[in-house]
C-alpha cells in the first residue's frame, strides 16, 4: 500500500551546530526528526562563532525560533558596541611593523567591508548550543550513538542505521551532519575512496575569549569593540565581541610548514608560549594582546576537504551537510554559515517531498532520492568553492610580503580580492537557491 500520509521520519547523524539547526528546520515543517550523537552530551567550547548576513537570513527562513535563540544566547553585532558606526564592519589592519617613528603602536588600516546593521553577529558557541538544544523534546535526542553503518536498499523499506553499541534505528532518510571526520560521508563515497579524505592546511588556530575590559585596556575602545583582523607574515589574529559585549573572542592563526603527525589529535590544549614565539616581532599592541591570553588555550590543527572534495553529497536516501560535506578552513568565518544554507535547502526540499507523497506523485524512495539529488546539484558548487576560497584568503592574510618593507604596497594591492570574495558569501541569493532547488526537484519528479 502506498503511503499517502506524507509523514517523514528523518535521522540526523551528529548534533553539532549544523545538525541541530537542520533538525530545527525539519521539526518546523512537521517532519519527525531524531538526532544521533556519538558523545554523551552536546559539547562546544566557550569561544566565538559569527554568522554573516546570508547565514542569518537562512536561519530566519529555517525557523524564526533560531533568530530568537541567537538573541537569547547573547549574540551581538560585531561592531555593536563601537559608538563610531551603526553597521557591522570587518576591518583588516597591519599587525606587523608598518610603524610610524613617533607612535610604535600605530597600525595601518588596510580594508573595511560593511555588512549592514547587525549584518554579522558573534556568539559564544556554548551559549548558542544551550539555546538550540531547548528547541527539541528529549526523545528527539539520542546520545552515545556512534554511527558505524547504514543500509539503504533500493526499495521502500526503511533505511537502517547501526551504531557502535550494537543497536539499530530506522528512518525514511538520513542526513549526516557528523563533521569533518564524517562516517556518513565515507559510506556515501564508499570504503577505500580517497575522496573526502581531510588534509592538513598547515595552519593551527588558537581560539579563546578574554574579558572585554582587558581587551579595551590593550586595544582601546574602538578597536576592541569591533571586529579587527591583524595581518602579518605567516600568521594573523582576529577578535570580535561576544556574550552581549562582555567578552572579546580572540583567535590566533599560525602557519606551520611541518606535517601534522597522523596519530596526534587535531584538537588539543596548547600553550601561550608557542604563540608568543611566532609573534615576537609583531606590533607591540598585538604582542600585548597575546600576553593577555590564558597560559593554556585550545589548539585546533586546521584540516579541510580542499585536496579531496567529494563528487556528490548524496546516495539514495542518504546525504551529508555542513562540515561532513564541505569542511573548510575558517578564514572566511563562514563554514557553519554554509551548513546553515544546506539546512535551508534540505528542509525546504523535504517539505516538498511531503507534498509529493500526499499527492501520490511518487514513491517515498524516489521522492527522497530525487530531493537529495536536487540538494547536491544546488549546494555542491558553492560550498566547495568556499573551501577553495578560504585557502586563498589565508594566503592573502599571511603573505610573507608583510615582513618586507619593499613589498608592502604589493601585498596591500591583493586585499581588494577579499572584498569580492566576501561579497559572494554575504550577498548570496538564498531565496533564489531555494526556488531553483525546488523547481529542479519538481521537474525531476514529474519526468
Ligand atoms: P561539527 O561541529 O564537527 O559537529 C559534528 C557532530 O557530529 C559532533 O557533535 C560529533 O560528535 C558528531 N559525530 C561525528 N561522528 C559521528 C558518528 N559517527 N556518529 C554520531 N555522531 C557523530 N563558521 C562560521 O560560520 N562562522 C565563524 O565565525 C567560524 N569560525 C570558525 C573559527 C575556527 C577557529 C574554526 C576552526 C571554524 C570556524 N567556523 C566558523 C566553522 C564552523 O566551526 C564549522 O563549520 C561548524 O562548527 C561545523 O559544524 P557541523 O555541525 O557541520 O560539524
């Protein structure tokens, strides 16, 4: 008997930021959703994450409750506490040594991009997660469920997920939001495929937060309370306000020419001393800021899918989204934003699947597989471009030329490129994306 109820049960593997936002979007569209997370509880650090205008627009369309969650979690515009401007602007400045003889703290201004009023908002990751988890009933969240395999037969039986504790679950479809080391991705591309192998970007990041008062005492009010990215050879450092402006999120990036040992964790605790050594010849203001960081701070070796992108994000009734599909280095600050765009696309398409089923236009298997194909066609080019572009941005930030006075002008001439690339991310026509993806889906279903 064909199921004309239009009801759908979707399993989401991974309860990170993208998994939870995806789940909110499905729940909002009356799709039953269960999140399977390998950890004992949801975890995120107390460091910052920022959402660009496109990501914020998508959040509102996914579920207006997400916009509220941002506000409740203490999200602030990246320039909200800077009295000199209403809009959120990102600023790139010299972090190294273009000093004026009479002012050793002088930092040359390079570039500003304007995201509009509240265009970019920063929030502490743990505060965001706390708000997101409140959106779901307890029974929708399953912890200590590490996915090991998925069985998706080419007919209308349910998809079977198997976890490492030996238990199984069933669903009509599976969305893998299981991050850069995604098991779902591995199952989509097949065992032994090099596609989807993460590689080291040769950059380490050190994210942390300090009290805003401390940041102000070092950087001055104007600089501390608005996003600034300090550039120099082989490293850069950025900061912006979070937690209703009471804290300053600081992220230090350092290039590392060495390989990352295979057996070494990619996320560990590092030492301020390691950073100080790299930055010892930088502008005194930057050195003072680094001095103010905690002695121990998280260190993330940055990996991405730049070298081995995957050829498709879907197989049958299984697909991947967020970092599982397109893990990027963080130099555009848009990796999660890209996952949020994925979530809007998928939530809308799955809502259309419900309609297709109620109208008896296709089998559940066909409708879901067709929707995931439309998702892949819509999302893969843009999100894989981000992975490329982010590598390029890092090269521009960390040019060797910043360390050679005869090359400063040359280095500066490259920065306009950042404006163009940023524009492509921020001014994305996400409504157009949704319309095109749905049109593609409907056309395919009717064929
Ligand atoms: P993850 O956060 O990795 O979540 C994956 C989840 O899946 C985890 O909870 C994990 O435990 C679970 N999981 C994994 N395997 C399994 C399994 N087999 N079974 C069950 N569960 C599993 N992006 C922005 O948009 N703005 C920013 O300002 C920004 N800043 C950044 C700064 C830094 C320093 C870095 C490194 C990244 C930054 N990003 C930013 C990128 C952003 O952090 C990521 O894109 C985002 O967190 C990815 O979320 P996700 O949910 O896809 O994956």
